[in-house]
């Protein structure tokens, strides 16, 4: 018997909790494994008590950074060797978080860009869906522009109706009620010329389940699955996602 | 700011990993919560390196108990206040595990019995699906008999085709291939007079997704959801599941 831990994939989850757990599930589901023992050892700290990220950035709500730093320390002490944060808005604090840990943190927006390329979308117009903070503070726009993409951002009213409303519904476990408003958000971006749409908040893939996406007739990239693929690649020593900063 | 942890729901997962992560997801999905902050803080140690439980009991394979004990110590040190183990076969070691930790461990078979009652099935014939070890060592039969139920157990050949085959398929991420053999297992138990069928291995609910169950025309109890409900009840201080030993 050999109880040795080459190290966990450490997941700073809870933002929200359904998204955090779904991320861990998608890591397992997307891993090429034939038995239990070939899967990625994962430690999910699904702590929903972290203050709301959008509230902090947009309305002066309580700062989530100390909670997230504490989460990173917890995962580092527990034996994580790499960190994934299945929350797009939390990446507004990416630099502060990276400075707070010796571990590499996979960057969710880089993972989405890798996912667009994996789907063969190396340029073009990308429609964005996400929280008001993610969209207002250009979390996606800056990084996508650097990679040669153009962004299409919903109007303030569309963000309210087609991003915030389904995100809230998912957080309140009213997943079925989230489908139609989120689908309409993707359709509007497609109508405005989007070559692909980013589900740039980890609640949005839960609003739009995989089997309902083909009907939207526009390629979607899903920030949960993109980050799961990045984590699997990292764990199996693919170099692509090694440095995300 | 107040970083205080009243304690995690500690999940000894990885047996298998998709089941462990799905359990965490179902805890979030079944919790009556309106915002992130109202969810159950969960710490999932989804470590798939624990040796196979059925191999150990049926074929003299490596003993998983030291690994599971180490997992319990890990969760206890990390701040768990109650333990859930989303693996039925692991409950063959329940007494040894309970003796190894000061924390209460929710018992998955008791959770299934509570779930049968919740569905209004307080007596009758219960068809069992599970691993060969779970079925051969009477993990369900003894406890169900104590509560006045009668059990219908598949034949050795049926266990191979309709339990082991779909369980292996799920562990290898071939979930679609698991559906038909698992469904046929439930249909055969119904044909032999089962009033309900227990998906008594945490891979089986993944083989038979919720939206495919109505077609089977027999009530199913799902050991992942049953344990998730027990954990939520415990966390919100419902007394029912307080003592499972």
C-alpha cells in the first residue's frame, strides 16, 4: 500500500455552488479514463459563503478577496498542485489571487480562448454573456482583443434580462426558468453577427444544458467545460495551459 | 468581514469520481436556497486512487480501508462536521470507518430507506441493483429486512449484465452505453414483482438519468439523491438523519 499524493487539482468553488460541483463533475466526465484510479484527484472547496463578486465590484458590497485568499491557503495546505476557480467574475481579482499563492492558477478566460481555437474559431466576432461586472470591467474584451477577436457585448437591458436573470435563477435552483432567457441572449448575439457566443459566467452553462445548444445555431463555448479541459490538460502534463498569467 | 467556518459537509468521494462530484452537485441542486450564501458549504475530496472496493471484498484485492481512513482524517482536520460517502460498497466498512473518526457518518442505506418512505413506499418488495460485493454481502438486505421490506436480488448473470456492465461503463465515461443494460436490469426486477428498485451503487443513477426513469414504470430510489437529501437534512438540523449507525 502506498498512500502518496502527487497533488490535487484544487478547486476554489462555491461561486456558485452548483457551478463549482458541476465543474468537478465535468473534470471527471471529460477525462479519458478507463477506471476510477485513472481520474484526476480533485479537492473541491465548495464554500458558498464567499461574498458576491458582482456586488463588490458594482455596488461597493463586501470584498470577497480575503475569503478567496483564505480558500487558496486552505487548498495549498491541503496538497493542491494547481488551482482552478470556476467563477468568471472572480478572475477580476486574478492578479491579487496569483500573488497570494505559490501554486499556478488556471485562467478561465485563457481556457475559453483555447476552447474557441479547439472548435476551429481562431478569429471573428465573439458574443459575450456574463455578469455585469465581468462585462463592464472588460474581463473578456481585453484578452480576446489581444488574441485578435472582436467582441459583441449585450446592451445593459439585455444583460439584465438575458444574463443576470438566468444567473440568479440558477443560483436559486430554478434551472428550468433560466433556459429561455439565456437562449434568447445567445440568439440576439447571433442576430448581431456573433460567430460564437461565450457563456462567460459559470451559471450560464447550467441555464443552457448541452442538449439544448444545437438548436441555437451558433457555436457556444462554455466556461465550465473550457476550464475543465484546461485542468485535465494541465494534470496530464500538456504544456498548453501551464502558464495562464 | 467574518471568516468563520461552522463546518463543512465532508465528502469522501472518488468512488467513483463522477459519482462523488455528482453527489456534490445534487446537494447544491436539492438545497432550498435563494442565493449562493444559503447553500451547504461542502468539501469534496474526490480522490479516485482508493483501491476498488468490490475487488477487495470479492477477489482479495488491495484493502481500501487505510485509504478511506486517511480520507476521513483529512476531512476531519480540514473542518468537516459530518461525513458523507457517496459509494454504497464502501459502506461494507461502515463500522470501521465510524470507529476511525469523531464525526458522524451518514449511512447511505439508511438514507435510501428514508427516501423510500418519502416516496410513500413503507413496505413491499424492493428490487436491488448494486455491485456484486454489495449484493453478496447483504448490505441492503439486512437493513431493509429490519425495516420490514422484502428484497428481490438479481441472478448472478443479471448482476454481471445489468449492474456490473453499466457501472464499469460509467467509470470509463461511457455513460450512454450504460443506459440500456441498467434499464433492462430495472425492468427485470419490476417483472419479478418489485414495488420499487434501488439504484444501490452510485454509478447507477448516472447510467439512468432522471429524465429516463419515468419510462421504466417502477419507482426508483437513487442512492446519490437519497444521500444528498440526508446531508441537507442533517446540515439544516433536521433530526431524522442525525444518527445513522
